[in-house]
C-alpha cells in the first residue's frame, strides 16, 4: 500500500514537471521574458528544463520498493540543484575561478545525476563514451602518437562541465529544449486532434488498388507519421499495429511485413517537413535556416520511399500477392474534409518557415496555436474523432514533456562530450589524423565514417550519434572539400541506418514483436528492403545535386538517373519487374543500375556517364513500354 501511494505521488510530481517543460519552451521561443523586460540567459532556462527532465526520469515507476525513497531523494536533489544553478549561473559563468569549490560541487552533482538518469533511459553506451573522454582529458599525455593530449586536473574538468556554456548547458541542449520540444508538442497535439486518422485515411487513398497495396499503405502511413514523430521505434509501434496485420492478410510473410514497416518507419526521420531531432541540430551547427536542411533532404527522402514502393510492387507481382480491395477507406473529398485541421496546421507551419522566413520553432508555435484553437472549437461542436477538450489538450502537453525528457538527457550528456572534445584538443588531433587518411583515400575515409556511424548507432539514439559524428568526423570531410551539408547528411543517414542494421536494429526488433517473426528474419528483410539507404549517402558526396546543390539541369539529371538506377537494381535483385526477368537480363539490369548510380563522370567524363544513363533508359523503355502487361499497369 505504501509503495502504491509512493508511486502515485511520484506520478503526480512527474506530471507537473512534464507540463513545465513544453510550457517553458513555448514561453522562451515567443520571447516572453524579454518582452517583460527580464534579463534571462538561455543557459538558465535549459538548466530548469534539464532539472525538470531529471525529476521526471527519477519519478518513473521503481523496479523495487526500496528504490521509491531513493528516487524521491534524487528527484528532490535535481529540483533543488536546477533552481540553485539558475540563480547562480550569471555569476559563476563569469568568474568560475573565484568560486572553485562551488563550481566543483555543481559539476559533480550535474554529472552524476545526468549520467544516472541517462543510464535509466538509454543504457551505458553514451556513458562509456563520456568516461573515455573524461579519462582522456585527465590522462591525455599518456596517449601515444598524434592523438596525445594535454592533461587537465579532474576538478577542472568537472568545473568546466558544471559552469561553462560550451559544455552541458551549450548548443546541443539548447536546440533540444527550444526546438525539438516545440516540434514534439506540435506532433502530440496533431495526433490528439485526430491527425492520426487523417494520415491513415490519406495513406489508404494514396496506396490505391495496385499489387501489394497493403504494404504501400504501410509505407505511406509511416512516412506521414514519421515526419511528425521523428522516432523510428515509436513510428513502428504507432502504425505497425494496423499495417503489419494488413500486410500479413494480403499474403506477405511475417518477416517481410515487419521488415517493410521497420524501413518505412526509419525513413520518417529523413522525411521533410519536420524530420527528426537531428535535423534541427544540423541546422544550428551549420548555421543555416532549417528550411535549407528540409529542402536538401527532400529528394533523398523521395528516392528512399520510391525504392520501397518499387520493391513492394515487383515482389507482389513475382509472388502473386493480391491487391486488398476490401480496405475500408473514405473518399478523397471526405479525407480532406475531415482532416482540415491537420492541413491547416501544416499550412501554418510551412508558410511560416518557407514564406515568412520564421525560425522553425517560431512557426511551429503558431502551428500549435492553430491546433489548440481549432481542436478546441471542434471539441465544442463534438465532431466524431476530431477536436480536443481542455483535458485532452493538457494531457497532450504533459505527454510531450514526458516524451522529450529522454532527448534532453541525451543532448545534455552529448554536450558534455562535445565540450570535452573541444577543450582537450582531441577533436583537432583526430581531424588532423583523418585528413591525412582522407588525402590517401577519401573513399576509404567515407567507408570508415559510415562504419563508425553505424557502430555508434547500435547503442545510441540518432540524436547522440549525429552530435558525436558532427564533432568528430564531419569537419574532416568538409576540410577535404566536401559540401558541409553533404558531409553532415552523410553521417546523419548512417546514424539512422543503425535502426535497421543487424545485429541490434531497434526498429526491426519492434516490428518483429508485432509481426510474430523472429528478430533475425525481420532484420534481414529490413536490410534487404532498405538497400538504397546505404548508397544514398555516397551520392550526397559524389553527386551533390541530390541535395539541390548545382544547376537545375544537374539536379534534375541526378534525380532522374538515381530513380532509374533504383528501378534497375531493384528489378535485378528481385528478378521481376512487370514480368519475370531472364537470369541474363536480370544480371544486366543489376550491372547497368549500379553503373548508372556510380559517379562515372569523375572516372571517364560526362560522355561516359550520359551514355550509361541512356543505356539504362533504353532498358526501362523496352521492359515497361513494350511489356505485354504495360496496358494492365496503366489501367
């Protein structure tokens, strides 16, 4: 009884602090303190938000009765500490040397509390990386070779973490607090106001009645949900409940259904206009408007999902998987009429970003306002499945706070790591080493960076992977002459790909739990369906037109040739297009497709590249236009 009462009290405290996080984020983004004439540093605001996140994590249900009072004490310490640092930060940040004991104690407390909360959220991986950098800071002179560093006293390292604006309270945490939280709030309110039904019905309309339409529903729905949620695993659990049974009923094997859902959901972090948290971090690190990141990501995301569509279509024809014509769907006019609030919200968001040139988070706040007002009005008129009561609005805001606490903790510890990389000189030393390696083989450096990104991603969320690689590997790629946005997209993609790359593949694991297939079989299918994502990052480097860099002719050619290559390679891998491919023709498709996607202009000039692309086009024309089943497809 006492344990239940304790957990109930902790849940109430958690709800209060969860509500605090998005409310403070909105107030700061709309510059309310400045409008009231208050002088508040952004570091002070994120101190309070991180403190709230720590309280929420420590207030989660305890695994054993003895942990209830322990968690209560940790939550109380976190709350008191955040208030104390908020008050003292303006003084301590300017004169750390005058208060060595105070800043040391703050550094110790912030570090220990953050690491313990992070351990509960995502495990040990990021903690081990932090400890390795901490030891390097203290014993850097023991490291032989070009990575040898200068030693720092352990106390100085902890003071730096607790009081310096370039460590835990720095850019990474501020972006998560002031941008990511706002967009998660937008997504939460969108779902609460009936946006989920709108996305589902829209996906069913887009998928049509062609071969494998059940799987195409999954692809479309996951793209729509993923661009709001920004999380592969939560996307799988949201849409997979509906789409995986639908695919199995149509005739897809359980492992295939799980693999398709895992790949579709993972791509949501790459799909504009919202994408995932890492995209906002990229915009701030590169010091470009978020709309530049969203535009650059558009063509790769389209190719990613078109690849899935083509594979599903070819496999469905090969395996005689029928079209499900009994899928319950509304007319397109009904979908638009019942989903008008979601359309209005996205219109406000996109107009603010692309027309009014607002900062992304400011545009998102106005979209949130539109959702709250529109949802409240719909709730008053009691439209079925639409609208929100005040209680539902409050619940969505509280859920946002709970959902973003993990991101705040990850970025806080990532900020510590980035600060250590900078202050110890490790980042500079590693850049020199990688530049030397890249001078010998840039392709080898890209392979090494891709491998590191995937390995780090096996134990880290995408946000943590991107922040580390953006500090360690991306600068070297940029110094070798690669476009900054291409270098950062490269590491972002490979960090995300860890979600479908064996042996861990968290998105595949989630999908397997819904499909009933084994984890290993689902991982293998996801790896097969997501093949193009392993090639796309190299195209960013060798064919930057895919990121809208260059003339419109070049951009159009790169996109068209890449689309042609993915159809050829998919047909070669599946062994089927509109009709079965003879083994010789299948091999020819595969070889030509790989050649089209390669940067042949850098090997033999534009004539060679255009000639191979023309050959690929002829192959597709002969196979599709002259196919006996072409008329059937058009119908």
